[in-house]
C-alpha cells in the first residue's frame, strides 16, 4: 500500500483533470475563506495598528540586518519547531500534526499533477511521503484531540464535546484517516469492491469541510500565528514590548500550592 500512488489508480475511473480541478478549487477556498476572515475579524488591521503603536514606543531602531536576523530566528525556532510550546507532549503532538500535514499535502499535489496517469511511473518516494504524512497527522491530531486539549485535560470536559473551533483539527484528522483507509482498500485490488469508494467519498467530503470551512475554523490561524510571532519578537528586540510593561525585576512567588501538583489549569 505504502508504495502505491492511489491517485494514478483512481485516474482509471476519474479524469485527472477533475482531480486537478478539485485541488485548485480547494486552494481557492482557502484564499477566499482567509480573506473573508481577515475582513470580518480585522486581524491584519489589528496587527498593523499594533505595529505602528509599538514603533512609536520603540527604544531602539533596528537595522535591516537585525530585523532579518530576528525574522530568521523566529522562523527557525517559533515557527519550524514551535518552541513557544516548550518541551513536552503538546509540542510533539503539534509537530507530528504540522509536518505530517505538510508532507500529506505536498505528496497529494505532486502525485495529482505530475503522476496522475495510470500509465505513469510514480517514484516510490512520493507515495511514501503521502502515507507517512497521513499517519503522522492522524497520530498527532488524535493525540491532541483525546488527551491534550485544554478543555479536556484541564477543565474536565468530555473528549467528545465538539465546538466550532474543533472543526479544523477534526476535519484534518478525518481527511488523513479516510485517505489512508481508501488507499489501503484500493491496494487490495479485489473484484467488485465498493468499500474503497465509500472511503473515497468520505475523503472528498472531509476535504471539502476542511478547506471550505476556513472561515468557521482555525485554519486561518496557520497564517496569523507566524506573523504574530515575528511581530512579538521584533517588539522585544526594539524594546517596545508590544506596548506592554517590562517584566518585573523580582523573584517569582507561586506559594506552596505549586508544589502539590504540576500546573495545568490555564
């Protein structure tokens, strides 16, 4: 299964143009959903206004080289390794889901646009990337959903409680899981199959929910968080501190209660 390109097999019954058009439509849905989110919530406007205020209270004017250094360090640390989450299970689950999703999406695009024909020979690396990415996404997303969500871990809410903010992670895990199930059943190559088609339909539906639900989910946060991290680190570098007071020069005092249990109530 892991060495098979499921899209080249699918091209025997579904036009490659239809598959490519579906990917393009999903990309357009992300762009439209993000733009609508920006217009409605005014996130970008807030970032720009906040940056202007911070610039006025800056204690140091950063050179282009210093700004570039801060941006590169932010990308390498805060964004690429999610260092703001600290060392622990939450960070591992986040990295599994993030890099698994990236591999899954890249593998999908490459195989659909470059090796979509049933007669084309797909280098084994791309199906492996696609399947490994899907597995990583399912593992990371499921780990987060069942054990690491703040409302479940710290607020004793049941794991099956679903709110609108959960749409992104659920659709992400569902699309990866249904993709894996569809690929596995398709690879069995049995006659008169119907169950692989069921999971193919579920795979398509979950992607429609994922990419079509950008406005209602946390999908757009993938674009906001890097910008917010860069702005935060630039504010620390120039001394403006995002218009917040400087850290108190005093020892931390949490009281004896901190020794009774590990902090987990946010």
